[in-house]
DNA sequence: TGTTGACCTTCCCGTTAGTGGAAACATTAA
DNA sequence: TTAATGTTTCCACTAACGGGAAGGTCAACA
């Protein structure tokens, strides 16, 4: 199948599929006589795999690593679990950061009267 | 004072201070005869203001907006509160996203034995 | 057969918010 | 005088694509 068909089946934009081929993340099966990229279900499966991993905010490099585990019939599940656990820790760290951000800002917003007068604890805090 | 002094006082890297001048976010007070940027406490205050706002993940454009409110003695606190509230909503949205991400991934990690065998629900889920 | 329209290719530029480095000029201390 | 910083501009790079141009290909329809 052509690239747009593979894109549709994988749920990715065509541009992205081409990009993944360019950076050697998911290569096309081959090329047609005219130079069109051709895709089979194997590549589509990999594209879907990458899309799902990206939805979990795995970076492209992490996707590359996961993909090699995915393709390796002899990988151990421990390797995969390690990667996923690492990602989980990153997410939890980000959650904590976001939480303090939220609390501080919420406190400032709550303290601000929000009327026509220029007095504003938010500006005061910043400035 | 010179740029590195302003950088130190504002808590920003010199490169960033120069960048903010380039994009017209915080201009230097002027230039010395040799062409060095000069800074006064006024600019340092603005730099600190921007640094704090950036720590709250306000974008540069939002900083620009906030800065104009900051510089406008006649602004109403309502304008500032609106901006901050918008940002707060964004943060809360991001928190929800991160939460479902976390829960799904945690579930997968928990379900994975993580031993030497290749069976892995994480890979199964992705692939 | 011609041609229209949809699809494909490569290439380059833009995004965010800077960071890193190079070449050249300025200032300061020994 | 020389060496070590400090500063300038400019250019390239980051992540992960998206937009659009210029040109080649393919299928359908009159």
C-alpha cells in the first residue's frame, strides 16, 4: 500500500509517517518503480506501536529502544519494564512539579480581587 | 552595569538576557561607547519578573502581555487575574492528562512480571 | 487521447525558548 | 605588553514535526 493508506491505518499524519522513515524509525517496506514508498501490515503495526508509545510521551529515542525490544523475539520483559518504569518516574516527577506550580498560582489568583483597581498580589509577587 | 551583572542579579543566564533583548522582551537601558549593553535596576526588575513568570510556564508571549500590565500603572487587577486564571486552567488540564497517562502506564508496569521471559503485557498492549 | 485532480517525491523554512560555539573587538590586571 | 576575561554578532542546533513549493505519477472520465 502507499503512504497515505499506511498513515490512515496507523492513525498518523502522512507527514509523520514520512518523517519516521526519514529518521530511520520505521522504514517503508520498499519503493515502487515510480519511487513511491510501499508499506505492508508489518510496518503499519510498527507505526501503531510508535503512535501508542508517543501518546505516553515516550520520546522518539525511547520509541526506538522500545521498538527494538518489540522486534526482538528474545527480549526479556525486564528490559521493557525498566524502560516503562523510568518513564513512570518521569511522569510522577512532572506531576509533583505541576502540583506546586498549581498551588502557588491558585493561591495568588485567590488572593487577587480582580477588580478595576491596579492593586494585584500576582503582579506584586512577580515584580 | 554590564550584561553579566544583570544576568547574575536576575538569576538568568547571560545568553538568555541577550536573547530577551533580541526578541524585544526586555531591552537593555542602552549601549556603552564600545557597544556593550547597559542595564539598570529597572531592567533587572523586569528580568526577574519574566524569570518568575517563566517558572510558572507562562510562554514568552504571555510574559510580554504580563509585562505590559506590569508596566502599566493603570491596569486593572482583573486583567492580570484573567491571564493567571487562564494559565491555571491550562495547568489543571495538563494535570488530568498526566494522571490518566500515569494510571494506564502504572497498570501496565504492575502487570509485567519483569523477568527474563519475553512475555510482556506492555509490549502486548503497544503492539 | 487528452486532461483533470488526487497522490507522491524531495527540499526548505518555520515553530519554542533558548544553548553552544566561533571570530572579532574591548576591558582589565599583572 | 601580554594574557585573561567580557562582550559583540552571527550561525547552527535542539524535538517532533507542519506548511508549502516545485515537480513527477497515476487513475478516471469525456
